[in-house]
């Protein structure tokens, strides 16, 4: 996998990648294709998205071995904009499910994956889809509707992210 990390931002190269892992028996393990959104988290985990035979996007993780490569969870929606914030994966779930059980009321949602149970945690949701997302330390910064939202990953049922307010010129030119 490390041979592809230098090219993870080049969609043309990623479209040609077929991810194969060798099991202990030496047999290759083929994942659904295409593989995209390669995101290194911490020092030894790679998260990525794939599309299954039914055209459904899935979130996967790998430690570089066949035994350590698995689908993370089957969430209804499309995982996009994966980022590493201090060893925790954050991602946007586009067209996510609105569910009282999940605590969601909108379809554009921020989720995180952590090492402890529960592994997948709902963080926040948005009226508009985030246009950009990046991490600095343990905080995640999202551009949503021309405004910047700062999240620290804690969700206490009150959507506690902070909107950064700028006085003067509207925000432009924010890219990932």
C-alpha cells in the first residue's frame, strides 16, 4: 500500500489501482473496486472507500495485511472527505439516513471512527453539504455554506461545534 500513498491525491492513478493483499497462504485477496479516498490514520492504518457489486459505497480499513483489511461499517450513504485528526478518522456521510435511532435529522453528516466501542460515532450534521474539510491536531475544520465550522469530535446531543464568524469579506478560496 505504501507505494500508492504518494499518488493518493491523483484520481487518474487511483482509478487504475487494484488493491491486492496477500494472505498468510500467499493467496491474493481482491477488494471491491474502485478504491478511492485513501487516508492514512495514525502510524499503521489506511482507510479507503470502495464500491461493491451493487454500486454501494463502503468504508474500509487496512493495516496492510489480508487479515487486517475489513469493511468498517455499512452506513446508508456515501462516505467522503476522509481526514485524520490526531489518529481519529473523520468523514462526511453524504445522503445519510435520517433516523431517530441514530440521532440524525439531516442527510449531510459528520462521523468519526475510533479504536474503542462504539467504533463509529455520529458527531454533527449540516443543512448544506460541506464543501471542504481538513484537520489540524485533534480539531476538524469544515467549510459549509461559505462559513467555517470547527469540531472537536465531542457530541453531547447539542451540536456543540463552533461556527467561526468573519467580519468583512466573505470566505473564498478554501480548498482541501
